[in-house]
C-alpha cells in the first residue's frame, strides 16, 4: 500500500502546493501519494499563487492545476503523514484532530526531514526571492524526508 503524505500550510496557495509539486516530482515511481491543504478556508478552490506557479515552472514542475482546499478531520484519518510548514500550522492542524492517532501524524516538515531550519516561512507578503527561498527549502525537506523513509 502507498504511503499517503499531506502537505499543510495556512492558505494552501503558496507553500503547501509547492511542497506537493516538489514531493510528487521527487517521489515519482516510489510508493507515495501526496496532496495538500490549508488550515484556513480563505482561498478554497483557488489555483496556487502565481509566484508559486512561476518558481515551480522555472524548475520544471507544473502546479498550475492544483486547487486550494481546507484541512479536515477526515484528512487526519486518510493520510499517514501530515507535514506542516510552521508552528502555527501545527497548532491549527492539531486543533482539527479528535484522536491521539491523528495527532501523532502531524510533524513540522523541517523537523521531520532533519533539515537545519525551524520552519518554512510564509512568503505571501514577500517577493519573488521569498518564493525562491521557499522552493529551495521545501526541495531540501522533501528530498531529505524521502531519503529517511
Ligand atoms: P500559504 O501562504 O499559507 O503558504 O498558502 C498564505 C496564503 C494566503 C494568506 C496567508 C498566507 N492569506 O492571508 O490570505
């Protein structure tokens, strides 16, 4: 059976769609599936931020077809690993959980990957360079996380 990974950020338009695209790219032909969601519902149904689409495309990854959705309690049963981008995402994801088994699935993507960074910073109010930084960081996280499995 495939291991199911869910990438989670706040809006599901900047960081987690990038993490989803990078993970899918790196995990091709491996035994994983990946999806993403946001702790908030502000952008439900929206495509990723144009800056996330652009930095992914620059690196040969197409995330333009993804659609934002909000994290649900059902996700916490459906996925094996819920990888969050920052501490607030972790707290908000924990708040969706109703069982200890669900809570145990949540981890900061940086910590779970053994990467020397505390979190993936929110680039929403930043510029292209911030999106470039997020891309590089989630790439490092995804490849290190996969290498540990
Ligand atoms: P994300 O970035 O959590 O990486 O998708 C954000 C997207 C939208 C907002 C904040 C962060 N917002 O406030 O609308």
